[in-house]
């Protein structure tokens, strides 16, 4: 019987089918079909310009912000088409949070950075509720202890690694179901990177996490599933351990062994 309730129950969060993304005449993503699981870290790996960030951005319609971009195919979140006319992209992005490569805190206080989403989406009724959401988000992002006594300080006054954890707190404050992370540690030093990786491992207990990374070591450390992209194709997808130890496609093998990249 499928989906028996055990530790390995796999719930599909995003079901994507024959997804194509075009930037004008450039065919950036070609016929990608993949299921992204809940409570799982899925890593997208591949050489620069292979389409992994483009595909990631199609999962919360960030590509909508680019005039020449066109997306075709099906992307279903919990069975609902995210590109349906009835879907408000702003509401979608509250559900599918995003953390970028470079930490980008708002020029506001630490508190207001995290409170921003719940306020604009009307998720909290009063000040006490808002304070609770801010504290819980900062705790989940493993930064509460470092900032609890200076919530009025500007978010930009934090170190790079702290700023990135603040951005993660901001992303989870709207109670999303999915967290997209586009190379979230590439601008950070090794210690901050290790903290972000530890945090990603924690977050998967509450969210579906999708991470684009240039670092194969990082993919191997933090993810349970890996998709390898090359020239706009998703070449291979499977358990991370299998992709790294026994890839099925020669292109995956060549990338992992460093023959190109």
C-alpha cells in the first residue's frame, strides 16, 4: 500500500510537469518534470547558466517580474496550479518564501524586518501576536539569542551570516509551506555557512526546502534529494546519496567527478 504512515512517507508538495521557461528566444528550461517532496531538502545542482535558478524562480513566480520571460507546463502546489489566473502571486510568495544569494535585509529594525510580512498580509491581530510571531521566527532561524536584546537595531548592522538568518526569519514569518533558497551561503564565510547548513537541516522538519547550490559538498551535506541540471535539461533526479555515488547519466558522472562545471 502506498503512503503508509512511517518515517519515509513521501508527500508531494510541488508536482511539476513539462515545465519550459523562455527568456525571449532563449529556451532556458526544457520540459522539466519533477516532484518536490514535503519535509525534505531538495538540492538543484549543475554548472553556471544551466537553469537551476530559473527553475527555482518559476516555483514562486519570481520570473513574472521579467517582461520577456514566459513559462509553460504545469506547476502544482498541493494540487493547485500556481499559474492559474485566480492565483495572486503576492499571496503565493507568502506561501512559498524565498531567500536570496546575498543577504538583503530591509533598511529597518531587526523587529520590523521580520514583522513586515505578517503585517502586510494581515496575519496578526494585535501587537502581542505580532511580537510572538517575530520571536518564534527568529528562534526558528536560530538567531533569537543573538538579537533578542537589540530588536530595535537596524537589520543591516548584523554580520553577513546573521543577516542571512534574519532573511530566513523574515521568509518564515508569513508561515510559508515551502522555502526556496538560491545559493544562500555563497556570500558567507565557512562558519556562517555551517550555521546556515545546520539551520536548513532543522527547517526541513517544518517545510519543504529547495536549495540551489554551486557546492556539491553542500548538496551532499544538506539534501535528501538532488536534481542535476545541464543546459536547461534536468538530467537526473533521485536520492542525494545515489546521485553522488551511483549516477545513472554520464553527464552527471562527469559533473560530479569534476570533468566540467
